[in-house]
């Protein structure tokens, strides 16, 4: 079940247009839908990521639907906030099932839209991709993952936020060779996880390699590896350096700069994308709302890129 978000802006029709005024709450044929999943119970470390959907909405008074970097007016683009998934209070397995059913509903109702999801911890990706596969059983799915971590942990601690890619590969929903992870760096993935990536055939583009190739070439290379029908993008904001994103459960030094993430998403967003999620933002540990605003900036950069694609 999907419910109206607990935080809604009072929209204005006069004055300069802000995101809060541009966003739609009722649209049967939007270019894109936005679904909130306020869930953090599957996080390995303590997380307030369940607070992010509404924290994200609260930033909308700080952004306009005009992207100055590329001079793109995306106000004609119709983005509909369809609300939040209603979840079980204590049961992780039931909550994941509820996410999957909610995503099925969204895909069936808005069958021509781009599906965007605001998490939530990274465990939400697995049920969302399961729903996409259920809706398109004959289609192959590729995943572009922007992340510090591989998310290929075993299930000894359950279906946690460290396991979504492994779940999808082991369930044969996504082939390992159809996963490209951009951004791992440093000392944050155990040798066993590197071996798991090699075993499953997951493509890893470390941050150092991305910087050597450049943003455009990295994205072109990633898509060249994915001979698939549908592309799902998952953005774990912990891919950013702790200096830019202190408000994540697994903040690390040595990560991406925020402008690198924005440029990546602008390049990716000009491609044919089926769905995207943004996960692992914890407003409760954020500093001066830095991480929440960075995630919002990343999201709207992607939307601006979609508008550019639609105009061409």
C-alpha cells in the first residue's frame, strides 16, 4: 500500500517557481514517478535512512526546476510524488514484500513513466528490481551501481543493506555480468567480497579508474558492458567522500567529490533508464543538511538530464 507523505508543501502559483511548487501529487501520465520508502531496519549499522524521504521533500524550497550548468529548464517535465510505501513496523521480510508489491502497482499504473525511488537503506533495491522483473519477465535487466561497497555480502545476518546485489544475482533476476559498480575505493570491501564479485562476473570500476578514464568515458564504458533491455540505476550516497556526505551510515574518506557524482548522473540520465533509486542518506547524523542537499542536487541533476534527453 502507498500512502500520502506526512510532509506536503503548500504550493504557490505566483512568484518564482520552486521545486515545491513544480512537483505534482496527482498525474496519471507523468514523465516520472517518485516513491518514498522510509525504511532502515535492514541496515547493518545504525541508520536513520527512514527519515530521508521527508527530509528530501523539505529541501524543495531550496531548489528550482532550472539547471544553470546546462541552461536546462525542466519545468515542462512532469514528476509526480505518489507517496510512501506503508511498511510493517518490525518485520523486515514483510516490509520487503510490501515494497515489491508497491513497486508492482507503480509499474502497472504508470507503465510509461520513469520510476524513481527515495530510500531508505540499500536493502530496498532488491525488492524493487524483483518487481521490475515480475513486470517484464522476458526482459533482461542491467544495474548501474554508484557505491563505495559491492553489496555482495552473504546472508549470515539476513537480507541486509549489504546484500541486495547478491540477492538479485543468486536469484537469477540479474546476471552478475549485467552489474556495473562505479566508485568503490579504499579499504572498505573485504577480500571475500572482491572474490565474490569475480565469481559472479560483476564489473567493478574503481574510483581511481573512473578518474583516469573521465566521466564521459566511464559512463560510455559502463553501458557498453550492459547488453540488456532495461537499466536500473542505484545510487548509494556513501559513494561520496565523508567531507561531502557525513550523513550516511558508512561514511568514508577517499570517496567521490560531489561534482563528480553530479556529472556522472548527468551523463547517465541522458540514457534510456527504466528506474533509479537513491539510498543510505541519514538526516539524523547529517551536518548542516549537507548530505540531504547533496542527494537532492544529485536527484534533480538526473531529472534535468532526462529533460535534455527528451528534448533531443
